[in-house]
C-alpha cells in the first residue's frame, strides 16, 4: 500500500491536482478535502469533469499532475497491483446500473462477492440478505433485472456497492436515469448509508434534489472545482 500523510479524519484529499483524460485537460488546480462521514455533492453541467474526477479517484484514470489521496492510497504513486485493494474500500454506483441482465438480483450481488474473495456460502447468504434488506429488496432476490423498475435496479447497484463494507460510496449520477420521485428515494437511501458513518461523494446535475436533501456541495465549472453555496448552484 502506498502510504500518505493524510489526517486520520480525511478520506479524500486533492492538492493542486490536474485531471486529464485522453490528452484533454479537464480540471486544474483541484484542491479540496472530504472528511470521514461527510455527504458531499459534486455538481456541474454535463461535460464539466465530474465523472472524470470520480474515475481518477478509483484509479480508472491516472492522476495527471499534483497530488490526490483516498483512503490512505496516494494516487500519484499507486501501483497497478494495489488498485484492486483500493477498490475494495470503495463502493461505486453508476448512472446506468451496470447489472448483469442474464442473472437474478441475488446472482448479481453474489458475482461481486465472489470476484472480491468471498468463499463461505453461509457468510455470503448472510451478507446478501443484509444488503438487500438495507436497500428494500429482500423479497426480490430471485427477480431478473428486466422485471425491476429503474429505481429497483439502482437499489441492486447500491447493494453491490455495499457488499465489502466500503469506507466511501462514490456515486456517479445515480439518479440520472430516474424520475424525480424515484430519484428522491435513491438519495434517501444514500443519506441513510451516510448516517452509518460512511462517506458519500455524489456527482449529479439533478438540482431539485438539493432543497430536499441539503449537504455540502462542490461545483465543477470552467475547468475548476470550488465550494458552492445555495445561491450559486444554478
């Protein structure tokens, strides 16, 4: 593991970082911290760099310049062999759910468990029941994804993200394909998860959510990211 000097209560720290993708400069001078147990929105129009920043955090894109640390890993120095261990500390939720359409809800979650080292059948069953109950799907484990609503499919994705008891949930536009009522239900689940002590960092451009679920907010705009107040969110 690549060590850092990050304070114990800080789980994400950028310091004068440059975020780039495919030789395109996306964000510059990125400097902010997120503390353990915070819920933080990252807002901004499509194409402003929200997803690219999140992909940098789970080491899908290399950090171009500057410094960034997450759950004790220095992303400037991280080795390829360390990336799976980093990702076990993270729960990642995507806009398009990324479910396996030929497998049941149970099998979608179990697939992730086996891929991350779970072997004991009893432990797998107990943890499966626990996470599906947490997201309100404990009676729908045998359904196929096409039998579920969009909100229910996103709940499966959240259940998968919770499997390994992650320190941080990274949610990339998790309500982007959902109607307003269902969006509120999904964000409410994420807030409930946050109340258990997990950090939640959620990228979104779903502005109506903020009045119902207020939280600290960062804004991507014009190649920069900065703290946003209610007055400059829109």
